[in-house]
C-alpha cells in the first residue's frame, strides 16, 4: 500500500470527503437561491421604472399632443442614464428617441418583451439586451420605452463567479483539511502500530507514546499501557509459579527416585522390598496430592467452577468439617471449639469451601502448637459471612502474612513439617472464586485466618482477574 | 466371601486396562475389556454385566455419551466413571450423565475394587433393611440403637452413620475416601489421617472388651467389618 493510498483510505480522510460533498452542495444551493431572488427583484424594479416612464409620457401626450411628446422624448433621450426611448409613426419613421437597430417586428405590437438594441450615435457594436414596453398611441404612433438589462446580467455574472470560487474554495480547503487530519491520525496510529509490533516481536517493555494532549489517542494509549503492565505482571507471576512448580515437584520426584534406587541396591528381603514399594507409593500419592491441589487452584482461579455454585449452608460446612477433625484434635491434645450459632445461606461450592475450611483447620492443628485451642466460628453479618479459624500457636509475622498465601510458600518455621505449601493458596483461590477473601490476622497470640464470603447471590462479582503474581494482591483488591 | 462379578472395563489405555483386568481376575472376578466407546457400547448391550467401569475420554464414543445411550435404552447396570479430569465439577457432570460413582485417575487398585464391589452389591444388600447384623453386633436404623451381645453401645450421630455404612457393606472393603464421601458427603482429600481417627474411635466403642474384633483394617486399602477373619 502506497503512502498516499494509505492516507486516502483513512477514516479521517473519508469523513473529510463526505463533509466536502455536503458543504459544496450546500453552498451551491444557497447561491442559486440568492441569485434567483435577486433576478426576480431586479426584474420587478425594471418593470416598475418602465411603467412609471410610460405613464409620464402618456400624460404628456394627452396634454400637448404629439408635438409635446416628441419634445419630451427627445429631451429625455439625451439624458442617457440607461433608459431607452423611441417614438415612431405607424409607418415606422422615427420621430424621436435614442435607440436604433431594433428588429423590424419590434414595434408591430403593443406589449412587453426583451430585445437586443443599439444606441443611437454609437458605432455599431454588439447589441445590448433590454426590457422594453411598446405602446400604440391614438393615430398609429408607437412609443417604446425600455431599460437596459446589462446590470442584471452583470449581477448574474457576479453570482456565477461567486459559486465557482466558493466551490473551488470548499474543495481545496476540504481536501487540505482532510489530508491534514488524516495524516495526523495516521501518524499517531502508525506510531502505535509500530510499538505494538515491537511488543509482539518480544520487546515487552515497549509502551505507547502519550502526547499529553489528553485526546482520545492518549486515553487509548494509557489504557493499552495499563493493560500491558498488567500482562507483564501476570507473566512474571506465571513464570514465578512455573519455577516454583518445577522446583517443588522436582524435589519429591528426586526423593522418589532415590528411594527406588536405594531399594534396588539395598533391599535383601521380601519385607525390605514391600516396605520400599509402600514408601514409593506414599511418595507418589503425596505428589498426586500436590498436582490435585494445583489443578484445583487453577480451576478456582480461572473461575471455571463458578457455574457450579449452588445454595449451601456455610455454618453447616464449617461445622461438619470441624467435626471431621474433632477426634484428630483430641488425639493431639488440642481443644477444637466450634461456634456456628445459625445457618448462613449462600451461593457456593460445598466441596471447595469444605476443602478450604479443612485446610485452615489442618494448618491450625499442624502449626498451632500443642495443648492449645483451635476455635472455628461462622457468623453472618449483613451480606458477608466470616468463617474464622483461630489458633493459639506462634502465628505468622506480619511481614510474611501476604506471602503465606502464595503457592509453594513454606515459611521457615514450617519447613520441617509435612505439607505442600499449597494449603493457604488454595483457600485464597477458593475465597476469590466466591468473590470473597482470605485474610490472616493476629489472634494475640496465634493466627486468626478469616475466610470472608459474600452471602447474597447478587453479591457475586463477575469473574475477577486471576491474581497470578500475588494472591495477596487479589485478596486486598477484593476487600 | 464375595461372589464373583462379571465386569466390563472400557478403557483405551491398553496397559492400564490389562493391569486392571488381571488384578480383578486375581480378586476372583471376571472382567472383559473394550478399547473404545463403540466396542464398549456393543459389549455392554450384548451381555449382562454386574458393573461397568467406563473411562470418560474414549475414542469413537466418549464415556458420558456411552452411559447416556445405555441409560436411554433402560439399562440400569451400575457404572463407575474413571476420569483424569478434576474432581470438583466434573464429578457432577459424570453423575448427572447417569454414572453411579466417580473415580479420578490415578487411583489405587484397592480403591477401584472396593468401589466396584460396593456398586455391585448396592442393589442386592437389602439397603431397605432396618436392622443390620454382623456377628453379635446389631444396628437398628429406625430406633438408632446399637447393641453388641445384647449390650447397648452409645454412639455419636456421626459414629452411628459411620457404623451404618460399614455394616451395610459388611464383608466389603470400604476405603477412606468412600467413608468421607458417604458419611460426610465430602470428596476432597484430607492431608491427614482424619478418617483413621474416627474409625479407631468407633472401634474402641464396638470392639473393646469383646474377644472377637469385628472392625478390621485392610492394609493399603481401608476398612472392613465382618464376623471372623477371612
């Protein structure tokens, strides 16, 4: 596509062309109207002048007969001033007047007509146009009074000129304006296109230029830049996640391999083999657990389970999951206190919320210290429900609270204990799927994990953007 | 103790299918194998199986459509769906399509066996009976009472449901996930051994003080309640 072709194809230029046609048509119509009216007006004035002249001459004739008329016509003929006079006998002999070269039939009949004429005493040039009135007087005398119409013709000429010039001006200005605007737009668009191509080619740091004019292009550029920033963030998050996955899945895979190798090398008896195989299966199951948790987080974050939301009782879920863990807590010497005073109806996924509560309780039991107390409560307040799992353990330092909800983050204090590092990330993802949030607070002492979920069906927001880089950011945004 | 079942495995992974067929045969059952949906449909309509094990993703005719066709023809054979898809929402689709149980891949063979046996016996094992008996242990589902050798045993509501489920499947191995699904109605995977603690609590109530234990742990699989060792 040539540069000119590109220019002519722009929307701006096409718009300019359309306006050009509209304005040109409009100016022609206006000038035609003006010229038509001016013509009519001038014609009326000419007629009035001729009529007044004739009335005056008729008066002369009535008072003084043909002699007086001849004298008056002669006197007026010499005045010039564009009025034409001619007085003839019925045979056509001229008695007085300032007109010559009239067509033969001009005086034959009474009435008004337009004629070419020549002025008496002037060298024969092209005849002038005139409007004349012929009057037959008693005695066969013919009186012609007329008016030169050159003025009228000149006015028509002026108007025709004006039409031509204004048309030319409209076309030239319109085309120039169109080209100017189109080029301006084209330059901005070309610059944007270049930048976008660069970004597609891999230069992810590229951003659209913002001119500071705060026009529509600036707004588009700002929105696009914000989108690019967001994409960058997500990509960084994705990279971090895949790095983590690679690391955290390689570690147990490696362990599994070592175990199998050791069994192959050292196992002597049937029992040795069986024991080794059992440990290998247990390791595999643990890895499958990690996979499942990851898939579940991904599913929750993509909002894929959103259409599976059904009416559930949050208090019942919290209560039944707590009940599931009650004997385990007792075995570990931890008092599991459950407080779910009344049903809390909400739209939710029972499995996911159940899993989330289970993860929180397991965390509390695993890291909440021994001989303590774990308190599970579910309360509805307005259009929010809070499921709180609070323990009396060491808690999580403020600095680590947001990080604790990321995938595969295992705080130093928990490194030595079993776990995939996905528990809180899953809870956070489940909360966001439901339009809620997970917040970690201080239980003074201990950790107080608060799962906030909206109660009303209408309170469910459209799918939130998946907060890949830092689940905590999503949680904050949802608050 | 369990009667031999006739099973159909519809699974396109031949190696996995061969392993399952072999293991089922060793467990005393008869298993046929179909490698795609159309073959599976032909076999299932041609002969009477006790349970169908159908993979969700199959060549030629996918698992859910296969089940849909059989159900449309009025077949009531219990179906266990196998799937590599996620657990939470796909399970709902599977059960809605006419499946009776759902198992996510990869699975332990013990889990598959326990579920297939439970499905096969579901119609037979008098689910409508009001009283289940195993040895001298008796559970009355109407009056919610449990007695052993005439002695009343007081159970918590959840312990009662746990025992009820075990006794409905008396002689059958039930896995931990089956217990979690049927007694608590959750399908997720607890990290810790919560179910074991519940079972050992129940065991201490029904077996403690009696000579013969009835609630047995089956290593690598789950639990079984039965009178006398096999």
